[in-house]
C-alpha cells in the first residue's frame, strides 16, 4: 500500500521506460558536468590542469554517484514490476480460490443433503435457539409421521408426551445441552398418529462464527425393537439363571487365545468363589487340586484325540471345607488348522444326586437282602414244618437201632468183621442224630444266650485253634486284631461256631495251600465291628453265591450243607451284616459286620 503523497512518484516510475530514461539521464549528467567546469575555471588550460591534478577526485565521485543512481532506478523499477505481477497472480488466485470454494460448498451442500435424505435409521432435525424446527431429513418424516411442510416452524415439544411437556422436559433438554455441550437420553416419544415409540435422542448445540448459540441439532433413533429384544434377553437370562440355580448347573466359556474366562453366576456359587474375582484358566486350576487336575487333563486329551466332547468328575473341597461331587462337560472349538481357540461347557453339582444314588443303592441292597432273607425264611418255615413232622418218626427208629446195636455190641462176638459192622452202625446212628439235631436248630434256632463278650478274644481263640490245620495244609496265616474294639452283648458259643465255620470253609477251599488273612477292626463311621476273612482258595462260582446258605447245599464230598446256613443265621440273629465277595480261581472274602450300638 502507498500513501497519497508518494503515489504520483510511484505512478511515474511504474510508467517509466528504462530504455529511454537511461540515455537521457546520462546526457543530463554530462551537460551538468561541463557547466560546472566552465563556471569553476576561467579557461580550458585551468580545467585541464585541474582534471589532470587536483579535481580528478570530484569527477570520479560524480561518476560513481551517477552509477549508483542508475542502479537504484533499475532496482526500484524491478521491484515495482514484481509487485504488480504478484498482485496480479494473487488476484487471480483469490478469484480461483473463491470460485472453487463456492463450488465445493455447493457440492458439499448437495452431498450433505443427499446423505441426510439417505439416512434411514436416524431422524436428524435442526432447531433454532428457541427449539423451533427449521429443517429435517426424510428419516425424520418416516419416523415421526409428519410431512416436512407440516412440521417446519413448530416447536419440537410436539414430539413429547403431555406429562413430559407439563414437566417442561423439552426446555430442560435444551438447557442441559447448552450447559454440557452435548446431551443424550432415552425416552418415550409421540408420533403424529399418537402412537408411542422408545427413542434414543442426542442434542448438540450450533454456534455462529462469533461463538453465539444459533440453534441445535437433534438426532433421534427408534430403539423400540432393541428395547424389546433387550427385555426378552433379560428375561431369558433371568430364566436361565433361575434354571441353573435350581439344577445347580453353571456354564463357562474359555477363550484360549487371550485367556479370557467367563463364568455364569452359578459357577461362582458352586465353587464358593466371590463373584467380583476375575477368573482365569490358572486360577481355575488352582481351585481343583492335583488329583482333579490330572483327571481333567486326561479327559480333555482324550477328547482332543477322538474329536469328541469331554466329561469328567471332580471331588472338590470348597474354601469352607465342604466336599462336593461335580460333573463337568464341555466342547472344544478349533480353527481349520487344528489350533484350539475356545472351550465351552457346564459344571453341575451332583453331590445331592450322588447321595440319593447312594441311598437308593443302599436301599436296593437292603431290599435284595430282605428279599433273600424272606425267601430264606420261607424255606426255613417249610423246613421247620417238615422237620417237626418227621423228626419224631425218624428219631424213634434211629434210637431203637442205636440201642439194639449197643446191646449186640455188649454180647460176646468173636467175629471181628461183625464187631466192625456194629461199630459203623453206632457211628452212623450218631451222625444221623446230629443231622436231625442241626436240622431242627436250623429250622427253629434256639434263643440267644446274650452276655458281655470280647470279639477280640473270640477271634484270637478261633485263630489260635486253626493254626495247626493251616500249618498242616501249607497255608500262610496272618491276623490283624485292633486294640480299640469294644465289648458287645452276644451269644459267645454261637459267634465262635459261626467264625470257626467260615474259617474252616476257607481252609478247605485251599487244598494245596495258600494265604489266609483274618482282620478285625472298628468301623467308627458306621459304628460296627468288622471281621474280614480273606483266602486265596478256589473261590465260589457266581451261580452258587446265593445258594451257599441254603440247607443241604454243598459242593464238598463230605458235609451236610447246614454249617454255613447256621453261621448265617447266627450273624443275622445278632443284627449283623454278612457279605461274601468271591472270584473263581482267586479266592473269597467274607465280611462280617456286628453292630455295637446299644451294646455297651
């Protein structure tokens, strides 16, 4: 920019042509130099002398000044032309930029309008500073139900419920937007037809270039279906949670890549772990214990190998000290390359189920025992009736035979063969009489003669009595008799006979030798005295296990088949339990349990 005083000079230099100006200046300079010389010197000789001697310096200075002056004129002229060119370029650039900017604005307005019209899910509404609707897009028209010409110029509170308008909800929304710079909320809004929809609404303020508020942008989205889906999901999750709680079934997900473990709420309850504790794979393993870790890993390795799901049981001890039985099932998800990326599964607390199963098993065992006892008792009743009916008929002739044989034996008989036959008659008469006696005892046992006895002493005596037989039959006998076994009320003779019968059968089952173990100990859990008799003999076939206590059943060449039946009755008459476990070729285990309850 130039001021008014220098503008004429500027115009002069701007219009000046240097090719005419420089020769003119040079001529003027020579003319001035000649005039100066003439004025200064009287004649030409003086001028020459001055030129040659003392005034040469002035001439040189004058020439130098002329050169500087000419160069200054050239530079100034160049600057003026460069300035004019820059102004011309700047003016052209400004014009092009303005035109381009205006074109871009028109394009952006067109694009913005196109975008606004093509947004389907979001109703975009512009408001002035008082909340009057200035413009909106097609999505707003479809959502609200109003035509554009119907709604422009109306207050945006037309979309609010009557009770919200009475509470000045629209004004509060704008006030919060001014204060916070952005305001978002959810609420019910009204369409033109009066129907309601759940809306997600965002308010944003608009400012002019001076920073003054000149309106708002309001973005609304219909989230009615999303809310319904969320409510449905919430109800489903609640139902799942309640179902898992009732079934004591927890679910889990393990993202192997990032070690992210997700547990359902029931999982925390089952393992008695605080819900706020972040669960990881390592923390889960720490809960299990070594034995459970091994069992789990074996099940997963087997599943990976076979490409199947996995299932394993956990004997879990909770932090509070409770013992639980847990059933864990799961699936393994892999990438196409075979890398494991995720595992999902469930854990179910089956402690109560196992307890019920155990109770059912024990009840079933008791029912089977009771059934066997009922059958056995029915047989005894039939045998009793039979024995009572024929015992008298058999015993009387048998007594006569025995008496006559004794009389004959007292007579003088020289025939040794006849003496031997009479002896056989007497011996077999006694045997027959004992069989009848046992049969009567079996069918109608005598009452127990109860007294305070030491099972420890009885077992000790019986074991000592069969040591010689064991040694003779090459049987290795071992005994373990506990020192804490209390005394009980029992029939000493019958208990001794029963134990001797069981042990004798064990010895007879090992004709070529073997091992015989007799162990007695106190089962404090069930309050029982346990007598364990184990042999390594021939064993009992499975089909004969239920028959060995029946009268007259025997697999031996000798014997009446009443001994084990009488021993069984003795144990039962003392409210005891008798179990026999046998495997042919490996041996037999007789387990006798005598209760000490009410036997102080």
